[in-house]
């Protein structure tokens, strides 16, 4: 396997943040959903990241990140008494999702900033390479 360049590392970081942003978007889109039973209620999605050492070992020289999975939250949905709701069970209860909009907004801002940071890394590396190439002219 060839060694990773700064462009590879930043690109993988951007790909991981994209997975995170997609999970946040799905969570926000389903924030107002309800279900007739606990098993059908939407549960927030959480990406799982893993440090990757592509050069063949944890030598600390080169590491990057991979999004290896997207898991559903283990938090239980909230049970609300809404007897007039069409999805209410026989006792008049519905189950709401476990999405915390404040947490999702913070996660969205952080993922967006991390994505932007990786774009800056790529732009800086490109600029430095171009300046290096023009030194001999």
C-alpha cells in the first residue's frame, strides 16, 4: 500500500464528516415523528469512527479516520399520552423519537467546521506545492 498524502488524509476526513452530516440531517428530518409502538419509533443515528493507520502500524507517523458504521441510539423513545392521535395504541399512547434538536445542531456545526478545516488543509497544501514548483523558475 502506498503512503497517504495530505490530500488523501484530508479527503478521508471530509468523507467521515459527510457521513456525520448525513446522520444529523436524517435525525433532524425525523425529529417530529411519532409511532404507535416503541419498536417503530425513530431512534437517532450516530456514526462510528475509527482511527486508521494505513501505512501498516500504529507508528504514529500517519493516521486518518474512517466512518465504519452508523448505529441507532440506544435511548428509549418517550411515551406520550395522546388519545386522539391516529397512531395511538389502545391506551392512547404514542412513542416519540429520541432526537435532541440542540444536540443535533451542535453536532451539525462541529461537523461542518471540521469539513471546512479539511478544505483549508487541501487549499494550503496545494498553494505550498505550487509555490515550491515556482521556486526554480
